C-alpha cells in the first residue's frame, strides 16, 4: 500500500487526522475514527455473475479466505453501543488472494448508511473542522449533502449481523473481454435487516452489539450477500454524495460467511490497514477524489497506530 505521491493529498490527510484527534482525543494504538471494532475470519464464495462483470481473482475462484472488521462509527473506543453516535457503524473486508511469494489482497470498506456528507478534501476539512470547533451547523446549512447525511433516520440494529452496509464510492469492473461497468457495493445480511426501537435500546447493555458476535459464530456463522448496484449512463461516479436511483439493477456477486473470531484480536486490529484502492486486476477506482484521500489517511494513521 504505497503512500500517495500527491503532496496536497498527504497534507490534507495529515490535517484531517489532526482534526479527528481534536474531536475524539488522542487514543494511541486505535483508529482516529471507527475506533472500536472486532476482527472475524471466514470465506467468500462468488456467483457466476461476478466473473462475467470482473476478472478479479476472487470472483473466479471457488472460494477465498477473508478477514472482516466490524466497527463503530466514532473515534471513541469506549463509546457504548447504545449511543446514537455509534449507529453508522462500519464493515471492512479483506480478500486474501495470495500469501507467497508476497501477500496480495484487495479490500472493500463500507458503512451502515448510503449517505456521505462530503465529496472532496476541502469539504471534509470544512465538515470535520466544524465538528471540532462547534461550527458544523453552519457548514451543514450550506451543504445539502451534509444535511441529508446528518438528518437521515438512524436505527439501532438488533445485531451487527442484521444491518445493511453500503460502499460510498463507485468502482469500475473490467471483465475478460475488457467490458467496463461502474458499480457500488452493498452488503445485505442473510438474516435480514432487523432494528430496535429507541425504547428497546434503553434495556440493552452497553456492549450489546460487539459482545454478541463471539456467541453468534460459536453456534453458526454471520453471512452477507455482496451485491453490486449497477450504474446507468448519466449516473455520477466520481462523487460520494451522489446517490444513484434505487431502481438501478442489483447483481449478486457472492456470499461472505464469517465463522471465527480472529485470534490475537487487539494486536491484529492494530496492525491491519484496510485499503480503499482495489489494487487488483479487474477492479479499478473511479475518479472519486475521496478514494485516494481515505487511502492516505488510513496508511498514515495506521503507521501511527502500529508505532504506538
């Protein structure tokens, strides 16, 4: 995972990390956002349709081992699962393609909302800077996408395994015939989407979401269908705030089955750095400027985390 050679991206990334630390405090060894998490292991099994859209190796194999991380939405690692600020949780998955002669992998990073508040580094600095200094309401008032993301209804899930997750960026699939298709990822829970009323959450323990995961995989597995929302001509592919119509075609790419909590979990979470850039044949990033920005933030903050 190379560092961007664009000095402006690096500077903006460093400033955003500092800003997030102002919001959530300095917590050595943890992420500046999505700080609380748990790693699980499992497998991905593709559909035949997946390889017709992309020549990526994990779409052509019978199955691929994966490591996945559920996370909260906050930079506070001790924030209770019952806090509203935890709701827009994250889910990242790594497809482990090769171990030798060198490790090769590709990742997907998603959140539990299709709405993102900003579309570029300048807006990100304005939004999170506003959160840090108490002026975010002024930013939201002049940025409709931020207002939509902030005011969108948010429900507590029954479980992290009963929540849908959305990829906010578009990616370009390229198949064996060089045909190109722009997509956005979604993870759809096989157990169905299930949520709690706010009154019910008041009776839940602080760790009701993350503490339940070991018990789920002891007796079964956590399963998600990975689907692709297919862009049509005219759909914006370089703006994370641009929502595609819900009538766009959905193609099932495969199923993820998670059946084990990863050993040495805290140390492994500290070490792993998920990468928003695919870096694999058959999947290319769109021109969304946030992809490189997020990759740089993850790499820089990941190096800090490992050194802590």
